[in-house]
C-alpha cells in the first residue's frame, strides 16, 4: 500500500500533524504504540498566553493562539464535540513584589488583547486565597487532550489508517522514492515520538531533555469551574467538579511513575490557592519532550530527505502544535519556509559531532 506520509507517534504532535496533512488531501498512515502515560495523555491541556513569573507574553503567542483557536474550533465542529474551551486564567500574585513587577510591565505595548483585568486587592472569591490580588488573563483556555486523541484514533482506525503498534526501526528501508516499512510504502516519514526520540538512530543527536511531570486530578466542588487558576500550580477544570492540578518538573528521574513527593508538592501548592477541601482522585506522571532552548525541533533530516521530525513541544504542545503543523505541512509541500528558531538545522553541529562519535566507535 502506498501513502504520501507515514507518521510515527500519535500524541498531540503526531495527531495534530497527521490531521493537518489529511486536511491538505494527503494520504497518511499513522503508527502509534498506545501509551496511557504519554505526555499528551497526562497533560492538563492548558493554553496560557502569559509565561512564568516574569509576566512575559509567551513566545509567538500572537501567531500560536489564533492558529490554535481555529484548529480546535474546526476539530470541535468535525467531531460535534467541544474539545477546547476558552477560559479566563486568574494568575494570583504571590507577593506585593510580584504585583509591582506586573504593574510596571502591563503598561508596555501588545498586552491589551490578553488582559481582562488587574486586581490589586484580593477578589472576593471564597474558594481562593489572593490577598495581593492578581491578573485575569484572556485568550487562554483548556483542551481535553485525551478525548481529542481518542476521537482522532477512532476515526483513523475506522479508516484503516492507524497501526496501533510499536514502530520497528529495523523494518524501515530508505528508497529512492521515499520509505518502505514492512509491506507499506510512503513518500515521506515523519517521527513524532515525543521524548522517545532519544532512542531514534536518525534523530537521537537532537538535544531533547526528557522532563518528567506529575499532575493530580482533584474533586473540588467549591472552585469556579469556568476559570483556570494559577499560583505555583495550574488548576484546570476538566468537568464534573474535577480539576487537573499541575505540574511538577523533574530532569533527574526519567520515568513515568507518580511519586509521593510529587503528590505532596502539588497538594501543598493547591492548599496555598484554596482553603476549601479537595480530594485527590487520580495521580499521573509523564515525560515531556523538552528542548535545551525551549523551542520546537522540526525539519527534514540533514542527510536522509525522506525522513523528518516534528517534536520538542516541551510544556506547551497545546498552544504550539496547530501553528507548527500548519507551517511544517506547508514547508513539506514547498510552499513555506520554517521559522529559523524551530528548524533542527540550528543544531547541525550536534549532528556532525554525533557522526564523528559514531565513526570512532566503528
Ligand atoms: C504532567 C504534564 C502536564 C502537562 N501539561 C500541559 C498543559 O497543560 N498544556 C500543554 O500545552 N502541555 C502540557 N504538557 C506538555 C505536553 O504534554 C507535551 O507538549 C505534548 O504532549 C507532547 O506531545 P508529543 O506528541 O510530542 O509526545 P507524546 O505525548 O509523548 O506522544 C508520543 C507518542 O508517540 C508514540 N511513540 C513513541 N515512539 C514510538 C514508536 N517507536 N512506535 C510507535 N509509537 C511510538 C508514543 O507511544 C506516544 O503515543 C504536560 C506534560 C506533562 C508531563
């Protein structure tokens, strides 16, 4: 059977890329080993246009957010199910200093679209401790990631376009026309393996930093289900009085086991946001495909033009993947250039080092 593309991996990256390629009229086969603890399946699904304690507008927010809005709206229409919900994000100031930092920042250009309000005194919400106030951020929201993946998986399976199994690298052959994999042929193969790209002989030279994260799902009936809260952790509504609370960051423990320490950290941080009771129902862990410079890793292999990679979504896959999938699929069709900041070619020197190392091993 001949395809235009084989996509390996059906997490957020592979699912959004393969849907985008299909929408462009390409025949796409997906190969994915189902993994309940994949980063995408444990993710809280948050999209937040304001990054970190320094109150910076997140990288390329003006490009990523409209593309994400359009993509998830179209997917919602396609499946007749609202998967992405716009919600205000209440970022609570931890200290007066934080409040001051924000007051200095907010006068600068380009913020108006993203801020719904600034509170210098606690807003009167009984479930929330916010003595120094906070900001209400607009244009963010949350995606039901696992539901989205389930719907896309079911659609692909029904059309025989998904092999739910591990991709066996030793079955891959590179040909003059593209690739052969077992009895299948395709013009091009894209790897979207998340952190597991560290085992991929063609792309293991890329500087992925597998970063473990833990998240809780809690029942908290007093919380406002229409708002996302943030102070050291995110509290993201997922329906029926439940919220995902996350996440931890750990570079030293590359496994998907939830830990007691992770649970305590998240519960303590949640207690600092709310004095009202909550009950932990689930505790999950996964590994993010983070990158040294916090930018995605996208592009065609420097030597084998039949292969490419779409990876490095770090902790912002929900926000970045729709725009990047659009740009990459246009680039693969020769219609656009990838942004320099996301190209894997920025790490070409690592590829040459890798080749040198391989040669000395022989
Ligand atoms: C605790 C936690 C919370 C997070 N919260 C958020 C959030 O709120 N918002 C946000 O934007 N991001 C969040 N993230 C980050 C987000 O999860 C990632 O950016 C995104 O999911 C990465 O998607 P991916 O498809 O690249 O990787 P993955 O989700 O890891 O998917 C890779 C897929 O490829 C498959 N695969 C790999 N190798 C093979 C192979 N050889 N053969 C077959 N299949 C293979 C895997 O089984 C998997 O299905 C969070 C991450 C964690 C860990």
